[in-house]
C-alpha cells in the first residue's frame, strides 16, 4: 500500500540531494504537537540516513510536548550553530510562520512539508497535502512508503502530531488513512497511553493551584 504516491519519486530524489549536506529542520512560532512532532521525526529519519540534521524552533518547546524530543538535537536560535545549513520547514503555511528573523536567516528554503490549505509552496521542494490532517501524517506516509526506519521516539512524535491535529481523532479530518498510519506507528513503538498522559493528564502545580483557587471562589446555592 502506498500512502502518498504523488510524492514518492520527488521524496526519494530529495533524500539523495540531502546526502552530504548539513540540514536544519525548522518549525513555526508557538509550536504545537504537530509542529514539534514533525520536526523531531524528520530530523531523526534524516540522521538515520547519515545526514547531519538538527531541529530549530524560534520559541521554547512547551512543557507538555517536551517528552517528544528524546535525544533529538534542538538548537534555540543560535545563528552560529545554524551557519551553512540548508533549511527545511515543517508545518509552516508560509515562509514567515517561523518569524522574520528565521526568514532572513534562510531566505531560500530547500523544502517544506505541510498540510495547510493556505500553503502556496514557498520552498524549492514542496510536499504539501491539504487533504491530510497533520504534517505528521504526511511525513509518516512518506517514511513508510520509502521503507525508512522509524524508531520508537520517531513513531511517538508522529503519532502525537496526528493525535493533536485531529483533536484526539474527533475532527472530520480523521480518515481511514489516519488510523492505518497510527496502527503502523504503534507497531513501531508509539505508545498512545504515554501521549495521552503527557498531553492531557499531567498538570503543573501552578495550574492545579489556579484551579483550586477558582473552584474555591465559586458560590453554590442549595
């Protein structure tokens, strides 16, 4: 079964072009699960192919989704560390989505992987599918179509990206392909329970105190 036959040849060609290159995988400002999940997954798969790749995000990774990183290299706007790298954007509907500073650093992105309908293709190589629920769905399909290795950390990152952008599989964008890909990701080591606990059940002490204060302020009539 092929998930994205329209991208297969171009994806294989791009992988060959990336060999021997230094790559930075960029996500958008105020990153969410699909953004970080896609960055982590693409970076890890590129590194599995011997390609020097790191992630970079203009904003800090939110506490709830830090569990996705594993040992994936992440650079926080260190211009010196990014010098000479080719840029691949993930989950960015346009070139400016990662911020003006990043746009200036990388005026000619090599590639873009995305699912937003507003994406008109701002990179040299664009892998945009507006019928997909998440950028992580697009990447998962490309990886499986090309029989690339997907380790447990990569699988969890992709699964979480899909889960968050489908509203825990409740949005209309949740398709048969979504479930087929998620089944393969679970087979590769993604743990749905872990994603659910980290995203929706692990609260900070500060938030619990705020909730306590709010509930204590309510007045009930008998």
